[in-house]
C-alpha cells in the first residue's frame, strides 16, 4: 500500500502538495517551472490557496505528470498542531474519495512543519487516510455502491524507506483500530450480543496471536462475579467476560490493563429509560469497542509491552428474574453493593472486570466506558471526562490523548466523593447515591475496586458518537480512545 520515491513527477492519478501561508515550497516552484509559470498565476488569482483546509485542484493539461495536482492548504505553520494536520489531510482524502482517486503521490518534505518530523507527518497522513475514508455498513436490501478509497499511496521524499515505512504503517494501524471500534458500536444489538462480541475477540486473537480467555456464566458463578451476573439476570443472552493478553516482553510483568464496558444494550432495567432514551443504547459498549480497537492496532504493530484487555459484556434487560432496586449483591472483590438504580449497571460490570484484571497481575488499569449522562451535561460531546488515583499515570494518558486529538478533562476525586458511595445501611457500597456530581459518582464507584492499583477512568458517553460527519470520519460512532489506548501501550 505504501511506496516511496524521490522524483516529484510520475504518471499517477494525482500528486498532492502542501502549502503553508507565506511560504513557497520547492515542489510548488518545480511544478510552476514545468508549467511555464501558470501555477503562480493561478495562485495569484486565488484559484490555489494556502488557507487552512482549503483543497485546490489543478489540471496539468499534459504539461506535467500526473494529470491532477491537489494543493492542501495548511495555513500558518506555527498553528499547525498534530490534530489540525490530521484534519487538513482528512479533508484531502475525503475530496480524493469523492472524485474516485485511488492512486496518489504526496510530496512529503515540503509539508513538514518545524514542530514535527517527516516520520510523524507520514504517520499522521496514513492515520487520517484510514479514518477519513471509512464508511459505515448498512442493512438496506437495495445495494448501495461504496465510494472508492486510496489503495496506493506514494511518498515523494528524500527520506529513506527504512526511516518512514514503520511510521506509515503505524498511522494506518491506528486508523484500523478506530474503524474496528466504529464498526462494533454501529452493529445492532440483536446482531452483536455478548456471545458475538466474544467471537469477534477470538477472531482478533487468532489473527494477531493473542492469548484469549472467555469466561462464561458458570465460570463467573464459581468466581463470585455477582456484580456482572446481577446485570445479566434479566437477559436471555448469556454474559461473557472477555480477556485478551498480548505479551511483547519476555516475562508477564509491567502489565497495562484496558478494561472496557461491554453493555450491548441498556434498557435501564427496572429503572427504565424513557422511550426517547432507548435509541442509541446499542452503543453502550463503546468502551469495549475502544479496547478491541486498541488491541487491533497493538496486534498490527507488535510493540514491546504487555497488555491485558478485559471486557465484561451483557445486555441490561427487564424480566421476572431481572435485578431490582433494593437488591444487595456481592462483587468478585467480596464487597457487597446495595442497588439503588439498575440503570447504573455499567459500573457494576466494571467492578468485577477491574477485580479480575488485578487478579491477572495488572500493574495499572485504564477503564473506558459510556458510563454517565452526567458527563455529557458537564462536558458536552467535545471532551472525555477522566478520573484517577495516580497523577503520574493520568499525566501520561492525558498527554497522549491530546496528541491523538481525543482530549480529556480531569474531574475531582477525593474522600468527599468517595464517602457518598459508601452510604448504605445494609451493604459496603451503593451504586447510585445521588444525581449530584453524577459523572463523578460513577467514576468514584469504579475507583473503589481499583483500590491502590494506579488507575485512570475515561467516561466517553459524550464523545463516543459524532453528531455529524467531519474531516476524519462519518456521522455516528467515533471510535474514541482506541488510538489513545493503543498509543499509550506502544509508547509506554
């Protein structure tokens, strides 16, 4: 898919040149010379622009090869962050896709800003290519023709192939992880049950040589996973505790655990959601999707680290056997929980999953969950809410999330909040003490099971869905945190 060459002009479908404001690159000058000064004339007339995200197209009329040249406006070089770079090229690849271009060359050396390296730019370009051109599946009986995508990408550069190939492959692997997460969140709940998610994990493990363990209901009963089993009580679909292990070090130590909430559909149980709150609840497994997406990337990259993925999966349904408010359940940790809200089920599933991750020798835990509507009220759809018991771990996660364009905002977590979930006259904890500080209450409950293990909680309820199409993908599932998790593992 990726090739490298030094010559600017070649017989392909399209050539791409990046333009910074107030700066003329050598490739622009070379093309202008070949075309007898006409490129400068087009630029002076405003037909070619360096303004950020403006994509200009020039037909060379046989004066140069290839027949089409696309100029990507990168704007002020000093303002070009990694995320703005991604989005500029996302806009480019959407344009190429719309025009049916499948084979393209990108002049790399002239578009590298001072704050980035050629390797980083190559990675960002392939990452944006994979994300921007992704198309969600549909279930219509009438066949819908898929748009084409770039199948062959050549970098025109003085850098060696050895220097750039890994970076190019890394960026594309990150995009594949995002798209895996998008695919899973988009899948209807009648098709993506806990059993089907477990089968997907098995296939992923087979593809990338992971160790895989699927705990079934009998296994959970023997291990005392009463919190996850309580959520599953009302369902006809059996639960699954999905565990993947990637061992990139000689010994199983220094283990990072990714724990993803895998509620395949959430009715709210007896604390039932209103009818307008039901549609979209197939996406309540967005945390599990992010974890599986991250594992897809890790499997492709094969970094030198140890990663554990733990996904508690079930739906939350209503029946005569479903759990109820006022029930008292016992988690795998041995701690008892008074159930005050059956729609606060995700934190119950995560409780047993985090305990099991610790049982499997996790040295640090990052959980990802579409946990609370409260985080949407607090932060909207632009920022993921985060909590932690370890400042050093959070600092690393936050920095990587920022670089990935998936920013997080730390919510407070102290004894005042922890005290609220311990307010029960009949159990050790309660799962929903108050509507106040709703997002924090959910995270604080989960944190009780992390105990002293370094832990970061990521509430993606607001960021897991894009409300409209954008430079890096379609309207719908965002695949948020798949890249952050994978990058944390790769660079840890």
